[in-house]
């Protein structure tokens, strides 16, 4: 009878038992089990040499294969993955060029299979793709737009929260800083921006979300005290639409890598956490290949800004045809001695200017940035303070 697929080992053992009994010839056994004499003699030979273990099925795959990846390259792949646990096959392949000639570098699929075979690939949750919303900030040159945000707070070992401030160039993805703060406030953000501006120069725009201290949805043009400081430096603050962080998606994607590298788990205190963040910034800029940059590093793509940081802000001279006014401690400007137009608490102590466009409607500017409109008729009718509006009415 032929071998049964599910009981091959049992059939082999039965064949050896019948042969050991001496009651049957090889010819009779081969006929009864439905096998050839060659197979029978091979089983007997293996049994006599290795015992029952010799009857087990042996792998038929060749020990060596001409297309198999070099063992030294495999070891290097596993070493790189161990060092950069959150990197995939694409990024690891780029680093292999530093150690081996191009002809020996395996494909991305092969590298992935090597990692998977060694249990070093974690399946990722598939994300639901959504239709992109606009505006999407896509600069064409370095220092055209910088992005900034606070990575969500996380608890450190000393039971205090860390708030990492991150600033990056939107074109080259170069990460200028990841600064650990205890709180999210204007003073801390201004100090870190000042340090970065002095070292790397100024951008044309800074793109943020609408959270304090970057923006405020209830303020005129969403500008805050930090926004007006940017304007003083000649930088235009721009914002994502409220509740749409995907408009700054490249910055949010960087935050995901930062969280995996520095917050899971976190360090004991702020000083130790800052060392982790500094290490992440160095690796992100100088070592980690970036797919959006055709697998080049941000440090290789970034160029320093040619706009230096001014240690002293020069006063702005408005055109002669504009009416200039000071913003009082209440955040409002006086209009014709009797009336008030509320501006913003961020403008307290600063000078704004108004330009008439006809029918009693005025446009208000801070330096060269438009803030909003107000109508003289509305002020006289209300006989009290009125607010600046971004809509022409």
C-alpha cells in the first residue's frame, strides 16, 4: 500500500518492525507497502546508522544557495535594526551603502524578509486615508516656511509632565530643536526661537496650529503676542485651519517618530529627557534617510537662511497718508478722542495705522500686516467700544 500522508512516520516504523521480525523478504515488504526496493534499502540503512531518528523526513532545501544574502550583510542588517528599532527596510538599505559595495546590497524586499525571519518586524495598524484638506503648506525652498508645535505632553519618571517644543524647516525637514519644557508659554517659546534664529537665521513664514501661545481662534487674525513678535522680525505667522492638524502633516509625522524614540518609555526628569531629545535631533537630521527627500538626510538638504536675526528691532515707519495710533493698556485704540476700537491684548503698547478706503470704512495694519476693518458709522451709532472685524461690512 502507498504511504499515507498523515502517517508517514508510523508507516516507516511499521516497515522496520516487519523487517526486523525476519518473516518477510524485502520483495514482499516492498510489495505490501507499495514502495521501491531502493527506498526500502535506504530506510534500512538510515535506521541501522541513526536509529528511529534516521527515519524522519529531511529538509530538501540546499544548504547553500547562489543567491543567498551574504552572512556578513545579514548580520549588519540585524545590527542596524537593533540600533534603530523604529526604522524599516528602506532606511536600513541606505545605511548598508556605507559598509558594502552596491552590487552586494540586497533589495528592500529581501531586507524586510530577513528582518521578518528574525522576528524584528512589528505589523503596523493600517490608517484610514482621508481626502487632503487645503490649504496645504508646500514650500519650494528652504527657510520659506518653518513649522513649530508642542508635541503632546507625556509623564516623566518623576511624575511631572514634559512638553517638547519642536521647530523644523518644512522643505528640508531639518529639525532645528526639540526643547523640553515644563509648561507651554510665551516666554519659553520666545527664548527657544531666539536661540534658533541666532544660529540658523530667519524664515519668511512660521506655520503653527491655533493653540496658545502660537495662535488664538478668538483673536483678530488669530494673532497672539508671539505672532506680533514674529511680525516685528519680518516673519509672517500662518496657521492651520482649526481642528485640522493634517495641514501640518509632515510635522505631525515627525512627532510620531519623536514619541516612539523619546517618550516610550520616558526619562526620569527634564534634564535626562532633554538628552534623549538632543540625541533624536542628531539622528533625525544626520543619519535617518527621509523618503520625501529621496532617501537623503535633512542635514544634506538644508541650507542656512541668509536673513540674520536682528538683536534690536527697528521702529516701523508707516506711509504718510495713514493715521497712526497707539494701542492702550486695555488693548484698544482711541478714535477721534471719544470712541474706542478694540484690537488685541497682544498689541498693548504698540503702534498701529489706519487707511481709509471710502464711506467711513478704514483698514487697520500692524506694520505691513493687515489686521481688519472698522466703520466710523458703527462707532457713532453704538456710542461705545467696537471690535475690529476681518470682514468688510
